[in-house]
């Protein structure tokens, strides 16, 4: 079952407070983001149950094949989320809770720990063996 708008709002407010950017004046924008996030989750849940991406649509000219309406809802929700997150200064990683097991981040941390301080040789100074 999809989380409620209030649940999403709590997470967004928590993240904004952690970033030091929360103010009560952002509540309408936060609710808009929370609503879009819930819409996307619900649309994705429907998409997961689909067996086809199209539906037959009746027009005044007869029937035609059209994209399933849930894809339009998902696309609009994704665009709204992107706009609102950008306006609030949030990243997807912050709202998703971060990735605990990121091999690239782990490798970067290991390499940064092993990196030696650069040796700067200035003109006029005697060279020394820094090894």
C-alpha cells in the first residue's frame, strides 16, 4: 500500500531540517512534492500489474490504440517531483535515505584514505626524497 502524503511530508521536512533549509513557509511546496511522490508510487504500483502498455480508446472516428493513461500520470508525477525537489534544494538520494552499499562510494573512500599528500617542488628549493 502506498504511503500517505503525510508520511512523505514528514520525510521531506526531516530532510530539509537536516539540511538547515526548512521553514514553515515551504509547507505548500512540501505538500505538493509529497503528493507527487505518492502519485508516482501509486502509478508505479499500477504499472507493475500491467501486461500491456496500450489500451483501446474509443474516439468519434472509431477505436484506436493509445498509451495506457497510467504512464501519463507517472510522467507528470516524475516531472513535478523533479521541479519541486530542485526548488527545495533536495536530491533523490536524500529523500530515498541514501544507498548503504555503494561500491563506487566505498572505492572512493578507500582511495582517498590511501592517497599521499602531493609533493610540491618549488624552484630554488633543494629536492628531497619524500619516499
